[in-house]
């Protein structure tokens, strides 16, 4: 389980992307048929990674990265769905709650917002409100604002039950916990600038049904195997390496040189709940 989701997009043509992949092969010299981000993240290949992300590489000005701090994303979606007040309230819950014994709360919230039940786990709205009750009754010195949020959540059960009914009745509802959809919205908005139609070549994803793609308002979407299209391979390199670098920074283990390479690619509307790490990752352009 990772704590960061990353989506990358590039506007390279096929020839330029193929040249980038070929250059990485020459620099890394691995016998693997298909290169992945983990090849670049090995210490022995650090120079290749610095080249790819650096000012002399092929991606400056042609690539975009959208980050999602997944625990904060969960809390933000929960507050948006049940209270209609994402943003500051979600930040308060995320930052103060991290110091509380609330693992059960996060797990139950994740189950509540999940699109479908797994074979080994059935979502219980009752479980979620039992977890809230546990935090409402905690006397360990929780700050008042956190207690107030829990009190407001305690009274949202009808909305939670209506949400569970809706996602089972309407298969076209976008999964609220799948960060791919806000990432695609942002990629379309970034490259289209609100005026130009955008066509996306994307690796295959089962969640990208025709009805859901229509909601993103793209001119077109073509799903391909990543191995067959060098543009998708390059986007995968960027996404995978950015995820690792951002996760290390989020957890206080950041590599200063590598972190400093990310801001030129970052989306300023990334979903991120930690000010310290975001101050190092935020876009500079």
C-alpha cells in the first residue's frame, strides 16, 4: 500500500518519446525488455534519473505531474461527501487526527467510500459510525475543533446510507476514492487550458468505461498497452519516479537533489495535506 498516487502526462510525439526511451536504455544498460521506474530509482542509475528530470532532459516543458496524498484525499472526500465542506475542515481532521488512535476510523471511512464490496469484506455503515463514536468518546486531549468535526460527522448517517445506495444503483458514478479521475480532469484542464480539445493516449484501465470517460469531457481516449507506445512508457517513468521522490519527502526522508527536480512538473492543484513537504514540491512556474 502506497501513501502517494501520481499521474503523469507528456506531450511528446512518438519519435521523441522513443528517442527518450532509447537514451535511457543506453544510460541504464539493463537487459530487461521493458524498462520501469524502478530501474531509474536504483542508486547506480541515479545519473540517468537526474538527466531525465533535469533541465537538460527531454521532459522540461513537455510534462505534467499530479500528486495525491492518499490519506488526505480520503479525509477530504469524506468531508466533501458527508458535510459539504472540504478544504479547511478536511485539513483540520487530517492533521489533528493523525495524532489520535484513529486507524479504525480511517479504515471504516475507506470502506464506506469504496465503490463496491470485496468478496471478503462487506461495507457496514454501522462500522463507520461506531468508529466515530470511539473518537467522540476519546478523552486523550483531542483539540476542540477535531471533536466538533466528529460531532458533525456523527449526524450524517442518512447521507452515508443514501451514498451507499446510489453507488450500487448507478454504475456510471465515478468512484470517489479513485484518484485517477481527478488526475485526468486536471490533465485535460492543464493541456487544454479550458479552450482546446484534448485527446489522451492512456495505459489500459478497467475503470475507464465509456460513460465515465464521457464525464471527463475529453475529445478522445485511446487505451493501449504501455509496452506498445513509448509516450506511455515515458509518462510511466515520470509518474513512478515522482511518486517515490514525493513519498520520501512526505515521510521526512527526502533526497534534496531529487526533490528539487520535481517542482517544474508539479500541478499546483495537487491534493496534498502536508505543508512542510509541499513547500519543497510545489510548482515553481
